[in-house]
C-alpha cells in the first residue's frame, strides 16, 4: 500500500509516497533508505494524530528527515573563553575522549562527550555521532622542533 511521506532536509521539505506492507510497523526513531538517502522517522501520523508507532494499514503520513550526516556541536574551551564550532559526521562515525579534531587553523583534543544520557570522560568509550549532543575540547599547543 502507498503511504504519504514527508522528507525534511535543512530548511526544505519534500512530499512523496512509499510502499509499505499493511502489517509493517513504523516507529519514531526508525531508519531506512529511500532513494539515495538514509531517512530518520521523526513522527508517524494516523487518524489525524501523531503517535510513536503504528502499523502500515493505519498510517496516513510518515514524517522523516534526511539522516546522511549529522551536525555535531563542538565547544573549544580556551581558559575562561569558549568558542563554538560545528563539524559534519556520518551517523555511525565514532568519537572518543582523546581523539584529535582538526579545524584547519588549529587542532583540539576531545576532553569529554555529552550524549543523550550522560557525559563521558573515559578514553575507551567511543560514541556514535548519532547519539552525541556536544563534544568538549581543549586546544592542542603545537610545538615545532
């Protein structure tokens, strides 16, 4: 059966349709490929209201966003000043405390990572970009010999 599909990407939204089995369940947070893009389900509409999940036979519209990359917020702490940066990463790309990020004119060391549930301080605990809320860093002082 055909189900209405809304795809959001940055400031634009496109409408379309997709085929779905009547017994197939769709949930908020599901990911799937449609066309050339990885999509993340942000909402499911059935009987004129938004629900967390529904079967294909009951779904009117699936609301999604393009999830090929995620924008990560990076705080660069320089003493009492904090500078904000953004980086783009694949949702499955992993980051860990101790990793080095390069911003062209300067490099930083990841000191902690805030994910959906907690703050990570351990070097042996990588986190996928899809779960990261913010990365905290300190600048690396380059020494040339």
